[in-house]
């Protein structure tokens, strides 16, 4: 079962991450480069214990942001349109940021102005009540919680929100809770193949709703990770009514957060307005300072950076939820006295990696050749140098518990620009000199520049590279298809919290392979599968951590499903009239919950 190793119920070595994304960092306008010691400090901070808060911590309203004003519309420049609006399909950072404004779940991460975080009750009165050694978790809903149409949120809605994730049309969201309740891999779907839509439900000894306010989860194995998993947007409330239109819900969701969707034109624009049925007294983490948000898409990083750096007209009231400073403009921003004071930056523990489609690249020598050929340092330079990331030696970030500093089996740190001759030799030994390699990359400015560097390096290593450009808005959906038609493609994966059990099982468990799975390389190794099943049952945290690291080394050295490229960082710019800017530990970008317009 894809369960996480059990921990003490009231604390965990956790550093939040938003579905394929992760957290901590420093906020504010620093104009100086971060050195290695600061990077190590930032990474270590993300692996600190994130405790569960009390019932008192779960009470709203959220602590007021200093100097905050109400009113006005914040302008948002986004690169990609939202591929999903159904919370059950949300699992990447841009959608995570949006979800904080429009959806609510049983729990959430509450962050204070000093960067400290707790897991608290969101729709629930607390982070959860554990019993039976971790096999049972009970949640009680707050009074006054409603959907945007004024309908009260009840336990039936929460049960429905969980059960609909078993349906076949849900392909892109998290699967932790479903697998903990009903079995690992894809077997959980057998427990409720049509979801709740034909009147079927999970048994009461699995998921029980004895009254309108109470939800009880029953697990076969002890589990102390449920409160953390329930913070993910995939587990947000969806109404148990005709308004859940199954796959059509993806274009017309019912909101429960401080904002609701007034209009959405895919690929063009979205308007958020205040949700009058959101009660701040029930919400410990969100605010409703702006009247709304005017979001437009197709803003490449260079466009949003130039607009925000100029700080003219509407740009004074503007931000981007997820666009970073265009790497080639980083120096311009840092040298600009005004812009350098308007920065949010942070260490993001995504491991940017070149995935190998193991259904097509079956020979490890070929995968090793690509790994040795990869010009990691040049790729980091394209992504903004030391502000964009640092070279990776393995597939687990420094923020994951048990990280082995200096682990570098393919010599990426000692040969940062690659070893083309070694790659060429391996390719020759495999009898594949000059082989065609179908390389997919997304159609953004940075990825296009990356593609030129990567194509050149692989060509020098003896490959015949065939580049295929893919639309960025559907990138992960396309790469997540089992029959995607590509040999190699880059993805970024970060822990859902700072434990390798949120990286290795989702990324490398062969029993999870299906369209929408995050096993992008299609790894299906018997040893890996059996070790995942074994380690997930270990209840001693230290022992489990050590075992995950051993398995990580086996995956990197004996399987090599992806070439590690770099660990990512983020630098964001905002308009001069935007207040309340800080780094959000959950979405790993600017915090959408604290923003306001100064005048």
C-alpha cells in the first residue's frame, strides 16, 4: 500500500509541499546572491518538524496582516491557463495557488509572519483526533461553513469528495488517502469503480459519517500522515448534489473559499470575485482583502518580469502566482533600485530531472549515456544561475529527511557540463551510435533555451535528437500518458511533505502505472516494488528513512529512470502597490492568502 511510514501523531518531520511542489525559503527583497551555506540552511529549515495545531489554532478569523486594506482588484500575470478546476484533478503549483483562494478541505497549513507553520483544522474543528494507534481518525466539522451558493457543508459532502476520487475520470490528483483506505497502486479503484455516482459508498468500517458533522477514517495500518495529506487541494470539498457534474465539474466547480470564479475563458482570462458565503470566523488562514483578482494567461516570464519591473499603470497592482523572474533578466532586476526591493525568493525542493521512457529506452547503457551527456551547469545557467537552482546528484532533494550530501554516482558535480566521450562510448557499447532520440520539451522561453543546450550535448554524445515541442498548459497531462510517444522529457517533482515516502512510491512504484500517474518513467522493477511495499509498513521513522535512502540509491544506480539535473529555487517580482507579500510554505511561491492593495 502506498502509505507513509507511521509517526507520532502530534508531530512529524514534515516540510509542506503542494502536490508535486514544495516549500520554505526566505522572503523579502535581497539583492545579494545566496551562497552555499545559505542554501544548506534553507534546505534544512524545510525539514524541521511541522506540528499539528490545537483546536484553538483552528479558529478564525486569521490574524490580520499588518497594514492591510480592503478593496481593489489585484492583477495577475500567469504563463499557463488552468488545465483543471476540479480540485480532485489538482496536483501542480499553479493550480495549488488558485485552490488556496477558492477551495477548502478538512485541514490546512497555517503560517505565521515569522515563517512558522502548523497543521490546523480548516473545515474541521482541529487537525484530527487519532485513536486505535493511528488506525482511526475522527474529524468534526465547524459551524457556519458553506459553499458559494449558501448550502451548508456537511459530512455527506466530505464523504462524497473522497469517494468521487475513486472514479475513472479522476486521473491527475493525489491518491494517498484512497490507497490508504482501499489498497495501493491502482487497486483502490476496485473498491468503488464508479465512485459514489450510482449510489454506492465505501463501507462504514472504512469511511463513516455517523452524523452531519462527523467524518471517521478507518485504516488497516497505523497512519499519522492523514492530516498532512488532507491539506492537498485534491481533498477539498465538493458538494454531494447535482452540481457535481462529474467530468464536467472541471469547468464549473462550486467554491468554498473566500473567492469564487465569476468567469473563466480557458487560455485567456479568469475573474475571481468575493464569495459572500465565506465566513472569516471559520477560517484560520485566509483573508479576503481584495475585491477580486483579474488573471490573464499567456504571459511568458520575460513579459511579466518586464511589466512588473517597469511598475507602470496596472502593473503597480500586479503579481504573478507562479511566474518567476525571467532568468536572463535577473541581473537587471537586482540592479534596479526599485525592483530589487520588490522580491520574494525561496528554495524549492523540486528535483528537475530528465525522465527516460523505460518502455522505449530499455537498455540501461543508453540511459546512462544520456545521464553522462547532460550539461547540468548549462541548464542551471539557463534557469537563472544560482537564483534558479543548483546541480543535483540524485533524485531526492536536500529537503527530504535523510538526504545524503555529496551523493553523486554519475559525477554531475565533478563534471557539471557533462562527459560526452563517456556517453559516446556507452552508446557504442550498446550498439546504438547515432540512434534516434525523441525529446519532448514545453513551449516556454526557458524550456526552448534548455532544449537547444540539451540537443547540442546529446548530439555530441552520438544521438540523433528529434525535438518535439509540447504546449506547456498540458505538459504534465501529456507526459503522464503511458503511451506518450516520447523517449525523454523533463519533469520536476518535489515531496508532498519532507519524507521520501512522498517521492519514491508516487514516482517509482510500478503498480501505479496508468494515465495520469506520476511514475513518468514507467519504472516497473520487481525489487523496487517489493521494497516500497516493505518500507511503507515500517513504523520506526529513523529506520524507514534509512531504508528509503537505500532504495533511492538502488533506483539511481541500478535502474536509472531519470537523469538528475538540478534542485530548483524561485525569485518573484511584484508591483509596488501590492502589500502582504511573503513566501508561502505550502504553495512554494508568493502567498495568495495575505495579499492586499496598499491604496
